[in-house]
C-alpha cells in the first residue's frame, strides 16, 4: 500500500507573535534628523550621568556615597558594633539599584584602611586595599567589617528634624535624603573625582581645621584673604607641595589650576640608600617603579643599583639602593623631573548646585555651602519651634483642668458614649479639640495634683524657648553665629595637623643641571683620511697599541652629519695640511697653526662627516672638551694622556 504523502506546513518565522499578526511599517526605513535623535536618546542619558551619578553636590557626596552612608546610619552603625560588609552592601541595594561590586568599591574608598580620603567616613576592619598601590586590592565583602566613623555624627546631625528633603527610592518602598545636613564643608575636605558626559570634576582636599577656620573667616568678612588661613591643599598621602602663589589664587578664585606635589624621601646615613615614604596622590608605587626601571634600562639613570617595594603594615616604603659616590639629592632632583615622584594635581571644581553644574572657586563654594547650611539651620529652628509650640498648647489645656480635677473626672464618668468625651471636655473647660484629646488620654493614675503641677511647670521654660527661637529666625546674624560655633566645635574635635608639607621659595634650577644628563669625561677624537671620526677614551688610548677603523669610503663625501651634543672640538692642522671644506670641524682649517672651534658628538662607533677636496692629510688632532674649555696645545694633551707618541701613531691611517 502506498504511503500517504503529507504536505509539510511552513512554520511562521516569528511564532511568538501568533498567526495573522502584522507589524506596521515592517522593513521600512524611517528618516529622522540626527539632532532629534540626540535630543531624545542621548541627552537623557547624559543628563542622568551628570545629575545622578558623576558630579558631587554641595554636601560633598555623589548619590552612591550618600545612599551608602544613609543606609549605614539607618542600620545603627553610627553607635553600634561593626557588621559584615556584605550585610551593608545588601541593605544598600534598597536605595542604590546597582551591583554589589560597585557598592562595595564605593565603601572601600571611603574606608580608613584604604587611605583615599583625608577625612574617612567608614571605620574599616580587614583588608581594604591601599589607594597608593594598584596591586594591593581589597578582600571580598564577606571577609571585611565596617561601621561609621565618629565624624559621621556631623553628617546626620538633625536629619530627623526636616533639615533636608526626602524623596522616594527607585521602587517607592522607602525614602532617602536628597542631601545630607553636613555641619562642615565636606565638599572640600576630601578628594573627589568624577567623569560625566562632556564634563568632569576633580576636587583636591584641604586640611579640616584650616577649612573650618577659612569658612568662619569668610562668614565674617567676604573679602578675606583665603591664603592666610588655608595656604594650600592637604593630601592624605602627605608629600611635599611646591607652592605656586599664582596657581593657588587661580584655584581659590576660579576653581581651576594645578598643584605640584612631590614625594618625600629619607637618605639612610651610611647605607647609600634612599627610602621614599610618601608619594603624590595621582600616582601609585607600581607606576613609579615601572618608570624608574625604564629609565635605568635605557641608560638615562645610572646611579641606581637596586629597587625594592618594602611596603608593609607600617606604611609605604620604596627603597632605592645607590651606587658608590652618588649624591642622593641630585639623583632625586633628576627623578622628580623624569618620574611620577613629582606630579601635578589638576583641579576642576565642578559641583552641582540646585541641579546645575557650576565650576566655582573655593571662595564661591564656601559661600554656596554657607547658604545651604543657613537653610538647614533655619529649617531645624522651624521644626524645634513648631514642636515647642505644640507642646505648650497641650500643657495649657492640661493647666485648664488643674483648677477643677473633679469636674474633669465627673464629665468623663457621666458621659454615656465614648465619642462624646472630647466634646464635653471642650465645653466644660473651654479648650480646643487637640487639648481635650490630650486630657482624655491621660492615665487615671496621673489625674492627681502632683503630676499636673509637674507638667504645667514646663510652660514657663517653653515660653522662653519659643521666644528665643523666634528671635533666631528674625535675626540672620544669630543663625550665622550658630554655624560658626558648630564649625569651631568640629575643628576642635576632629581637626588634625597637616599631612602635606609646603615648600616655599625653592632655589632656581640651573640650566647646567640639565646638561648633567650627558656624561662628563675626557675623550680624544681622531679624524681620518676617509672622513671618519673616531672617539677614544684615555684609558683605551693608553692600553691599546692600535685601533682599527672602517675600511672603504676613500675620497668620497659622507652621506650625513655627525651627531652633535654640545661639546667643543678644538683642532690644529699639521704643517702642509690643506684646510677641509666639510662640516666635521665646524670651520675651515688654516695653515697658521691656530685652534679653531667645531662640534662633534659623543655617539658610539665611527661617524662619517662631509669633507671636500684635499691634497694630503698627515695628522689632525682633535680634543673634545665637554665643558667648553680652551686647550692651547691639543697634541701636548694627547701625549699627556697616552703612554707614548707611538700609540697615537697607530691610529693614523
């Protein structure tokens, strides 16, 4: 029996759409101006990065930092014991919709153990890595522990008194603050680096005590000279700041400029060794070692015999072993120029103020922070005033029933329905609903004269406090005085000495210092018939009987010039020698027997020089003097350096 043929049915290309589904404009090309595409697609992303991610606000924090610190505050880690970092990271995800790795990296940088911030906010325990090393990474979150530092009390002070606004989190399950009511300018107390879209910020840190003193001085006198109270930035890694008054003025007034920071080192006496203990904040130990190794490999630095990274629990230490007879200070001056041991911190004080990015100088930043703090204190005062007025209002209702407590009890007992108790008390004592509700909620055991007298005794003090708070709101000078007192308390409690030393009036670097890169040693240069230069050190000239030169090239001009590195060649022609027209001597020779200056190089091997027609070349002595000295008799100098005249004769072709 023949098999029944079955016709295969074609499956739809996109079965998930179902049968009979038609996509409008499928396959058609829609033209859209690029400007509209940028506005609708790219601009929202750019603004999100600028406003909600990369740039700090006037309280000194980016959104990621603020969410993390507020989560730790809500977890009770300001006063309690440390907890695992993994717990903190997990709780922060309720506010920060990012991965655990990004949140943990944020917490690590704020930790004391990482040494990234001049004023750390996280009290860390465990391996949090080091900011000055790219190879010393932190341990996993499940191994480390953390809590908030004591200085965080100044970040969250009075946050529950409506000093700042709260907004819902990303899924509207809780709320978070838009800013933190910081009592000191945290925006300038720590380094902040942010890269947004089309803009960035890089803020250097300043000493906390100097920063508070400067803020107080500017609040008293807006034309205060900032340099007198805050001369330069201060970095957690220390180092030495090369003071530049013009750059400091630019940073203070415009928010742009650079700060030159160099490493701090110690010369170990008797061991011919240098120990680098502090480096600039913009580099790492590994980057410095890589650059020094490169310089040693290329022969630009010959004074170093060994290099070790001896960083341990006591802190950073980079050890350089020197060769015998090396001047350590001169070597460090050379390394400052050629390695990241001296680096510049480029400042760009770009900060969000009311959602708008602005580049401001230190003076303007402190002015904006003062305005922000004034608003925080004003809102706190309003909150306290409202609470005291509410408390006073309740106690005044309680004082009204003091005259006749039995009447109040009788009204409550004789009222048939519970809902009528409050209205009957209002009618019986002439109090409002809020006061009557408060009286009705008093426990039966408190309906005695002693309790009521104790409560009503607060009325007089409350009236004084309310009058004082109203006076604070009416006088801006009193608000500024409160801020000044808070700043002085912060400086006294948390202020520390400077970490970075300031170097004033450094000696001018001589131009001759740059020439020290060229080795300074005597050398004898011979010029042959074939137009070659031969450089021979005195030691080689004394020990070797004859020197071989390159064959060929007789009576033919060379293709290029010799290398010229700044030495002076003084040469005398022997009797009967015709002057050349090439560039080897720099000037044409003359049969008068006088010396003529020229140029020659220190390059290795033989260097050919251009030469013209000449009849006969018997002998040409040329002496290269690196310091441009004058030699009256080059042949006499040659005979002094060589053991015998025959040694020099062996070089002549």
